[in-house]
C-alpha cells in the first residue's frame, strides 16, 4: 500500500489570494464533502460505531429483552469456561492450518505450471477461477452430496475395494473435507496473484542464475521465492483473515458437528448471539477473535517487511 | 469450454517423435497435459455432476453413478422448487437486493474515491487513513453490534436490512477506485474545471469513461458479494417472503436432507447466474482480480 507517497501536492499558477479565491475554495470543500458523504456515513454507521459498540457490549450481560447488566471483564472468562470458545479457537486454528499451506502451495504450483502459454493452459486458468464466484452455500450442499456415505467419493473408493468413511459425520474427516471445499473454492483465485507475481520477475535473473550454475531448485529458492514475497504476503494475509472467519461452508456442511468437532469461532459467535441471545458473550468472542486476527496480520507484515529487500527498477 | 478441451488430445499427439532427444520432451508434454486434464476435471466435475443430477428424478440420482448424464432429462425438480416452494421469490429477492447493493456501492464508492483522489479539502489524508484502517476489520467482528443497531432501528425483516450496510460504499471499493483515479493526469480535470465543468460532470463525463476497467471490476466484486452473501441475510430476516437464495438453500439443506434432487437443483439456481456472468466477463474477471492484488 503506497499511500504514504500520495501526499497533497498543491499545484498551479500562483494566483493572488482574493476573496473570489476563498469563496471558490469553500465551494470546492463543500462539493468534496458532498461526494464523500455517503461512503463516510456508511463507514461511520456500519464500521466505526459497531467497533466501539462491540467493545461496550462485551462488558455487559444482555439478552436484548431485559435491561443490560454491567459485568466488567467476566464475559472474557466465561466464554472460555462455559461456552467452549477455547475449543472453537483451536478448531479454527486447525482449519486455518489445514487450509492455508495447502492452498498456497497448490496456487503457486498451478501458477508455475500455467505460466508459459501452451495450448489449453489459458482455458485451465479460467476454469480454476470459476469457483471463486460460486456461491459458497450452494457449493457446500454439492459437497455434502459428493461426500455423503454413498456419494461419488465413496463409490470411487468402493471400486478400489476401500470402504469410505461417513466423511462429514466423523470427527477425523469432517474438518479436512470442509478445508478441501474451501481450498477448491479459492486456489484458482490465489493462483491469479501468483501468475501476476511470477510474470513480473525478469527472465534475465534466471539466465544469470543458470550461468552461475544454479539448478532449477536453487533458482526457485533464490530467485523466485524472494521476488514473490510481496505476492506471498498479500495471499497469506487475505487468506488468513478470510479463513479465521469461515462460516458459510461450515454452516451448511456440518453446522459445527459431529458434536462440536467443527464449531469454528464464527459459528460459536453466531450460535451464542442468535440462538442463545447472549449478546455480551458473543461480543466478547468477537473482540477476542479480532485481536487474534489483528495480531497474526501484524506478525505477517513484520516478517515479510523485514525480508522484502529486493527492488527491481 | 468444449472446443478447447477437444483441442488437448490433438496437441498431445503432435510432438510425438521417434528421435531420442525429442522423447524426453514428448514425455514431459504428455505429463503436462495429463496434469492439466486432472486439474480441469477437479474444477469441472462438481458442476457437471450437479447439473446431471438436477435433471434426474430422485430414484435415478440414488441408483445411478453421479457421472452418468440423465437418460431422459426432466425439469420436474425445478418446477417443484418454483411451484411448491418459494424459489421464484428467493431468486427475485436475491436479484433485487443484489442490484440495489451493487448500484449504490459502486456509485457512492466512486464519488468518495474521486474526492480522495482529485479534490482538496482539509483532513483528506487522515480520513483516507481511517478508511484504510477499517479494511483491517473482519466482518464477523461488527456482526453482533450491527444486528443490535438494526434491531433498535426496527429494520429487521425488511429488504433494507439486507443491503443497507453495504450500499453506501465500502472502503475497499473506494480504495480500489481511488488508486486508479490517481493515475489519471490532473491536467485533464483542471482543463475541464477551467471550462466551467461542475465536479459531478467531470466525474461522470471524463473520469468514468477513462476508469471503466476498475469500475467494471468494482461492479463485479459488489455483485458477486451481494449474490453470495449468506450470514447477514440469515441473521436479519426470518420470514420466507424475504429470504434470499443462499438462505433458502441452507433451509432446504437442513430440512430436506435426503432429497438431493431438490437440494442440487436449488444450488444450481444460485450457481447458474454466476456461471453465466463468468462466461460473459471471464477475461475481465481474470484480469481484474490480478489488478486488485497488485494495487494493494
């Protein structure tokens, strides 16, 4: 984000400051704020006020019917002791760990495979991006069908003489299947960023490395990966922020089950707030999740910023 | 799609040659296309199988392999959805809400982006930073307080509730367009101002035509978001007449758990418009996604 570079530059012909000038300036300012007003109202009403509110609400006990009761920080203890939020965070982390590395490796692998134009590779690029647009809820029910005990996957395994599990109702397989569904959905989307990143690396760097006797693997390690760091940062940051909030596919594929094996953080927040109507606890969960996502994002920026040292003029 | 798939075997056969130095290359190319076919199948099969199934009666879905096309395709699943259940209503609701959300979000974000990019006013840079900061806020965090706000404004169970939080312009879209507007030379606008053009006219007549690629991108992103949005409509509506497709599909999924014919046909009602959108705009979508990544 090169925002810092875009400071105000006052331009043009030095006109003498006249009354007409200030009136004009005032009019420009008024127009500017008219243009800005809708989005600014949106940001204040639907982003800033809710953020302040969620902190306030996390300190009360409230079911939206009876008056609020101030309880201080006790919600932050209770969500871990009684609402299984610790479990939800572990489950969410497990999902993120299943999801992000595989998705990133496959996205990069596919990008490298499809980088050079062969007949058909353009078509595959397009096909791989289609899932990105596809309604996650609709895809979720399709995966339910494909992974049901007598579905395609188990029919296929049956041909190989293997009895497949009940994928979505067994503890060990439910989360990996959900992770698979999300990897399938977003791998092509992330591939596009890697394609753009790879395309920006000058071929001369590889030629120079080859002249120095670098093997293909060394070229990948010493040229490709370092130069892809900005892309990697973007893909990882957006991927992690997104997967910490996973909801749609979980809701339709397992709804947190079996038991609470796949009750991710957002599903716990949803259940606490909208089936239990315990607004205080749900807000406390939201605050904790926010802090975790924020901390991980900051760490990722730190790690990559330290290492982005290459600049191609 | 089919034309290029049929082109693959031809391309695979072409480089096959007897001379030893070319054998390695032929093997590599064969492997390459094998991999490509596997990747294509992984991405296409789920769509293909659910299309097959949506045109079969339930007994055929249960008895046949999902890979088998329907022998006598039937529209009965879809007609059941639209006549006995409210899928027509869900589809109309989704379309209405998504179109309003998209139009508002694009126009208002565009106006904000123009103010940030090419107008001078006090506090501009700090306000822009404020917008950027809100990009870091995950949706889930504002969910509960937003619900409380809407409940207190008596907006629950209205169409307004479904699109209001997104219709006034969103920081991401403002940011995206602002970055693009910054690349348009200032002189263009200054010349228009000297000619007495109002700012609204400049935006509409000069900026919009130049910035078409990014505006189409913002429009597509908003439309896809609105169409696929699930959690928020699920929370703020609880009457069937206001349900959008995603909520309707989820309801079907939990209440008709073995009627795959209806569930899959319902999923396709949501998916097919997206596939059509993609078919029309695929080049643009593919290019613009990369664009959004580099801009950040």
